[in-house]
C-alpha cells in the first residue's frame, strides 16, 4: 500500500522584524502583505492538489491558534495545535512525527514554513510531489532554492558539481554550510552547486523518530511518553513534558548529522522568505521614484520609501525609509537597517512592555 502523505506547516514564530504590525497575537504568518490571503493561507493554498486539507497539520502557539483556525477552516481544528512553549524546530517536527506515526506507521511528512512567499505555485507543486516520492525511499529529502545573489543570511546546501537546477530527481547532498561571509557567499554563487536552504524537508515519520532516538535521546524519550493524540490526557501530558525538550533547530539536531540526505535543486519558483520590511518593499509595486505603499501616499522629492499606514501619508525630501503606522506605535527606519527592527522588540521584551508586544 502506498505511503500516505501529510504536511506540517510550522507557524510558531513571532515575526519580530515586522513590528509594529507583527505582534504576539497577530504575527507575520497571519498578516496579509500580498493580496487578500495571509502568508499562512497562501502556504496552505499552494499544497492544494498535493495534500488533502484533512492531512495538513499546523503547529503554532497559544496566541495564534484561534486566529489560524479561523484563517484555515478547511484544516481540522484539532490539527492546529498550540505548542506549550517555543522549543525550536526539532521538538516541533518530532511532535508531529510522534502523532502521525501512532496513527499511520507509513506516514511521509513534508515540512513547510508558514511565512514564505512562492509566486510560481504550479512549478513548486511539481517539486513537492517529486520530493514526497523520493522521501519514500530516502532518509531525508531537502529542497534547495537556486540562489539569485550572494546571500550571507541563509544557510547553503552543497550538491554534487554539475547539478542541474530544475531536475526532478533527488541528488545526494554533499554538505550543509552555515551562513557564509560575503567572500564565501560569492564563491558559492559562482560554483553553481550551492543552493539556499529554505527549511523544507521530507521524510518518513518513522525516520524522524529514529533520528531523534539517535541524536536527541532526551527529547525522543519525552515525546515517546505522550499518549495517543486521541487520548484525553494528551494535552496535559504535552504541557508537562514539552518544555523539557532540547531547544534546537532540526538542521543542527538531525539533518546535518544524517549521512544519507538527498536534495532537489530547484529552479525559479518565485521564492522569497519575506524576512524583513525590505523584502516587502522589494516585492511591492513602486512609483516612478521607487516609492511603495500599502495605502495612499503623496510625495515630493522623495525616493525609495515604503509606507504602511491606515491614513494618507505625505513624504517630503526623504529617501529609503520604512514607515509603518499602527494605532499604538509608529516605526520609522532606514530601509537598509530593517533587519534591526527585531532589536526594538528585544528591548520591549526586556522592559516588559507587553502592551506593545
């Protein structure tokens, strides 16, 4: 009997680089940056035709659980689960693997971020189907995004030399590389066989649990202690053990330690991780002076600005700014420093300014 395929959408992040729009109760993944659908709605939409809605699972946090249930009515409510605490991606994926393996020992799981943008969805679905198929006979399958510039903020997947972007067959992964410096990133780009690691993984859930037992034995024991998901005691036991799991990413914990990892080197799928306001600006429509807005703006001698506000905004003699206005907070930042917005959130955390978080 063919292995049954499931999808896990990881949606537990806070999106701190998108403050002040992104807050604990309205984080980046449930916001609408592009069109009428939020990022998590788009993540679920693009699985249509590959994974049935009843086979989609979402792991998020208690602040977002109800909002995501509203936004994804096609996904069974019980399958949109709030993690008791944020423990990074290894416990998150291990938890999903435990739940699914109990119900379906032949389960094959695809793991997807909730907050990325993919504009060429039909092309993407072809790669996803190929990855699920490859995962039925491989330990781990990863997707590599063809790099468009020498990015220092992403990890890289090294494929064999001569790999063909867009081939649907999985190739052995030679190595994983951490975020490089600029010189190394340029070498990767010129080599042609280094691809961005987009955080999308495919594997049998039994494989996930085997790897957890091998490389994360404490977390594996804690997750193994959970009763069946259908049990009334599941929620209370999860609350008891989950915070004791090691807080570590699945890349470090499992994938980079696994000897038999395969990967598919993607060609252009219109991928963007939407990592900051700068990324939103890059993707937005702009006027003749490079200004972009999510509302009405009037400009005079102003260039390269991004504005998101619920009222008309006038710009006079300013350049390369991000301006985001909400009812209780206003952000003004240089576009080149938009990654540093998260530092403001850290400061607010330290000051316990919950009303702004």
